C-alpha cells in the first residue's frame, strides 16, 4: 500500500505530460498548416485571375495541373488533421482550428473525380438555364417579329416572365423548361449530392458541416424559428396576392382559398417593380420615382467609388491603390450598354471586383453589397487562414448597408434625390420591397430543407419531387400549375445557381440577419423616425462594431461572432424585418379584413402522381 500513492502520482504526471505533448504537437501542426493553407490560397487566386478566354490549350492545361497540385496539398492537410484525436486535445482554440482544418480539402478529396465529374456536373447545372432549347409559345407569335428561334430560360424566358400578363403563356414556359431539363437535372444534381456524401465520409466530418461550411447543428432550427415569426405576415401578404390574381385570372386558374400556382407566383415576384403589377390600382408605378435618375450623373467607376465612400464614412480605411489597379477589373468598354452583372471573387485576403460600364441605381446597390466582402476580407486577413470562412456574414452586412444606402433619407442627403420622401412614394417603394423580400424567404427555406434532407438520406431522388411540393405548399402556399410526376424534378433554375456554395441558405440568412444588423446599426447611430427610412451613413460607432465582428472571421462560434453586433443575440429572428415592413402589414390586415379574405390556404387539388 505504501507504494501505491507514488505510483499513482507518477502515472498522473505521465498522463499530464502526454496530454501536454499532444497539445503542443497539435498546435504546431495547426500553425504550420495555416502557413501552407495561406500560400495555397494565394496560388489559387493567381491561377484563377491569370486565366482568360484567350489562353491556348497548353496554358489552360498547365493551370489545371497547378490547381490539381494545390488541391492535393489541401487534401493532405485535411487527412493529417483527421489523424488527431480531438477528444484528447485540451486547448479549445486548437481543437476548433483542427476541426476547421479537417474540412479544407472539401470536394478536392474526391481526387480526379472532382475535376472529371463534380465540376462537369456543376457546369451542366448552370447551362440548364442558358441553353437555347425551348421552343417559343405559339411558335413565336408573341415574340418580336414573330421570331420562332429557341429560347433559353436566362435571359429570354425570364424577360417574358417579367412582362407577360398571359397565364397560359407563363404556364407553357414553366412546364416546357422543366420537361426539357428534368432528365439531365436529375442526373447532374444527384451526382452533386452523392459527391458531398462521399467527401464527408472520406474526411470523417458530418455531411452537413461540409455542405454549410460551418457547424450545422442549429442552422435549420434557427431558420425554423425565423419562419415561425414570419408566418403570420407572410399569410397576410399571400392572401392579398391570391385575391388579386383570382380577380385577374378567375377561379379556374386561381382558387380563392387555396395555394397560388407557381407560374403566377413567380410572375408576381418578377413584376413587383413593374407597371401593371398587382399593386397598380393601389400604388401606381408612375407615382414611384425613377431611381436611375438619381445616378445618371455618375460614371461606372464613380459608382464603385460611391459605394466605397459608404464604408469609409463608417471609419474603414480607403481601399489601396493596389486594389484599384490590380483587384478592380475594368468593364468591357466596347459594349457600354451590355447589361452585365457585377461580380466578385473572394479568396481572402485577395478579393477581386468586376464592375459594369452600364450605370443604374440597381448596380450602385450591388456595389454597396459587394463592397462588404472586400472590407470583410481586409479585416480578417491577419487571422490564420483556416478562420477566413466567416459564416457568410459578409452577405448580411451587405444587405444592411444596401437598406441604409437605398433609404430615402440617404438618397436625398447623399445623391440629392427629390420626390422620394412623400408618404405615397414611401409606401409605394416599401410595398414593392415587401413583395420581393417576404414572398421569397419561404422558398429559400424550402430549397435549404430539400437539400438538407437529401444529404441526410431522409428522402431520395425517387420521391424528392413529392417532398418538394409538400414543403412548398406547407410553408409558402404554392402549388404546381398542373399535376406533376413524382419522378420529375421541378426545382426552379435559381435552385441550381451556385449550388455548391449553398446559395439558397446564404440568401435566407442574409435576408433575415441583414435586417437584424440594420435595426441594430440604426439604434447604434441614434437614428430617429421609422426603421424603413433610417440611414446609418457616417456612424463610426457602427463601423467599430463591424470591425470587431469582421476581425474574428470564424475564430469563435457563430453566436459569439454575431454577438459583436447583436449583444442579446438569440439567433435568427424575423422581428426586425417585420418592424421594417410594419406600415405594409398594417395596410394588408385592414385590406384583408375588409375583403373578408381567407388567411392561410386549403389543401391543393393538384396531384403528384
């Protein structure tokens, strides 16, 4: 017995020493891997931005081989990180870093299959919208010069949806595009689903963590919380939209108490800002200011500078001369009227922005949004590279900035706009924003839920269409325009856009959280008046909070990072959004009560067979 205590002490010291050695080994690996990861990020950025359409085959082949080499190095980091037993690492920060490093190989872990299969199928999904393979309605009778040339969904059919009042025409294109693409959509899409499942298994990480690129434990739960808060307001707006469509198209097309047919629901979304929309008799488009007139004195480059000035007014440093020379891509000056899309490519710390020669108010707001990613990258550039992924919070920051930059009070003060502050103009603008925002959010949720369930194997490709329509009916009050086959794939083309970046989830979170950030920024800047007319431009207090959050990247858990902006953060909440649109919701409640409209919807009569 006299030897037992010393032996136990020796054993305890040995265990403590072993644990300390493991922590030191893990920390050393983490530090070395961060340097390697950072270097590979730079190399990928260089390969991506040196590429152009004029490269010959040999040059492209060389770039591809370089990317493959880098991918192999990232996979090596993931596999080495997977060799550490996380349960035995005591330091919380080292353990968190190791969890991040386990996933850096991403889909590259699939090896050549990533380049030969995954990339090919991702590209094929994007072309579903751009292939000109849809015959025009009535052999082109409604087209300019009765042109009967085949159409692509984007931009051809989308432009028709943005202007057509013909329910039969809209139904034709809705069905024709899906029937034309359902086979390839099914094959290409399911390959992506299986690829994420295979990669997660190889990396030994939960598939949803790989998909969302963060801890997925609470994501759906928080989205459901936000949906519950939003539902009463959504149902009021849904009842108004359904009644207007029923009066316009009749009971054979729109059930006055049921779900709204999807082809007409999309028409309402696409035409929200157009003349002749369902709002016309209440808030005529002609009484809304022409927002493009507020920016017609600016050049394309001046609009980029204007968006930068919003952030410098919050206390951020001006962008460097190097950024303006080497990371800001020039537009195609040979086609000044080309309606290009401003785009951004983020490989922190390198962020490249392409702007368009065409000047419009919409593009100015897009630059304000994109600039959030540029400044976010600057703030987190000093972090270890495995913390660069910042829970996609840059999108919510961009949303908040756009809400401020588009507020009538900002337009009159910054752009000398006139005629945007009348009560009628404010309500006109607010109602159209509500249609575009509130009606879209449940669809983002449904698309997220479908993908989540497929990755979980709780639904398969043979039954996913039935599952999809059940969710759309339950959460959005939407039905197909006709009976559908269970084996069809009826996802809209937007479902496939940037699908490998879980774009629909990003959209949901950025919309909901963007309004939460916006309301907090307005309070921080001591803004007075209604929330929908708040402008926090020039508030250093807001800028300081933003820097505090941005500089964390993903170093801390999501709630702790967001807590730098929302100190009483309880997760995603629709309450700020509902406050923003309160005047519209008050109007809707009175309208629906006076019209004796049904709030909610009965079961659809359409069948999935």
